[in-house]
């Protein structure tokens, strides 16, 4: 009888472990991450068009931060995107706003606002300077101009956070931030990783590691002239868009799912770390194979624009 008890004890422990596992699977549901796609462009429009084609197929939109010259040279593209629900953000990419004089910041921000609103016919709600830099002058100016959101470097690892300083009406979007070792931290972004010497495979590993941390909110960024034109980088984005743990939303939907943190401005953390001022890639962008059919897509889009048709119907 004693021998039987000794034999049955491990069996009982095994059965108990199996039952506990089954119960945990029934009652534990991994939260989907509230995810936003951000596109940045200050070169050409080709990558933006590639992203538009893909997001159209998925019924998605993105936040698009575009440099003034690209916006001026491709007004019809960005007007169309705005009409589809893409949020077109203004940007000043010549220099970061950290410690820039009030008058200088005001002029840059006002110029960007006027251009975005003229081209899109909609209010400019989001703005970011180089490196997503801002200071209290930026907040004061955004408040005066009625701009709702300022982009900021990440402060909470992969968790994207929206801060609301009590002293101002403007909100601060602190983007997803990842650690790339000796090259420092940066956005979860193709260019950011490329500039630090990472490969597309490294980028995918970083995406997987970030998603595994189960953030409530996340922002994935693409400098579209890289991720939207180079095949190996593009393939990693497609894999990310297909991840079941990421619930992709347009800008408004993403904002609606935020638990905004209300703090005095002095208590809102600021990340000023930039360690990749001089990019150090292992391979130049032009050395990567282009996405097949990219030139044909652009010709088709140009033809459709001339005929007044919509893209990717």
C-alpha cells in the first residue's frame, strides 16, 4: 500500500500541473497591443506610395510626418492621404528644438502649420522637430497655435505614452524606444536601426523582443525611403503588420485607447539621448534590392492622378 502511494504521488502532481496549465490558458488572455504605424519622409515620395498601397489593402492608415519640401513637391499625394484619414504631421528636420530660441521655434512651427493646412485642407494636429526634440518653449508655442500633439523621444522603453502637462493644452506623444547597445537608444524604426549598423534581420529581432514585452501601446516607425523601398526591410514590416498580438489602428483610434498621464510639466521625463548623429551602417540603402515593381507602381499612380482616379481601388 505504501509503495502504491509513492507511485501515485508523481502522477497526482503531473495531473495537477496539467489542470493548472489548462485553467491558466482559459482565464489568461494576452492583451493586444494598441499599435500605430508612423511614416517619416524627407527624401522622396516613392516609399510613401508603397506604404499607401499596402495599408489601403488592410483598411489601415498611418501618422505621416513629412518634411516641408516633400510636402510641397507632392501636394496631391498628401492631400489624398489626408482625405483617406491619414494624420499628416508637420515637421522641422534641420535641427532639434532643444534649447532653440522661442522666436525661431515659433517661425518654424508656424510655417509648417500653414503649409500642412494649405495642402491638406485640414487642421495640423501633430508636429515633431528633428529627433522628436521639444522643450517648454515648444509647448508654449503649440498651445498658442492650437496644435494638439508634440512628438517626443521615448521615455518608457517600448511603451508609447501620451503625457498631458497640466500647464498647457498640448499633449506629448512619447514614442516607443529601444536599446541598441553601444549606439544608444532610439525609436523602433528602420532608419534608427540601420544608422546603428543593424541589418533587417536585427530589426525583426528587435520587433519580436519589443512585442514580447507586452506593451499596452506601441509605435512602429518607418523612414519610408528605406522601409518602403528596400525589399528586405519591407518584408520585416509586412511580418509586423501580420502579428496577431498587435492591434493596428489609425491615429484617432490609437489616441482613443490611451490612458493619458496628467503631470506637471517639470515631472514629465524628457529623453535627449542621441548617439547616432553620424550614421554608421554596415550597408548603404542603395545597396539593398529595391521592392520589385516599385517604379511601375509610381508610374501607375502618376497616371491615375492625372486622370483624377483614386489610388489602389
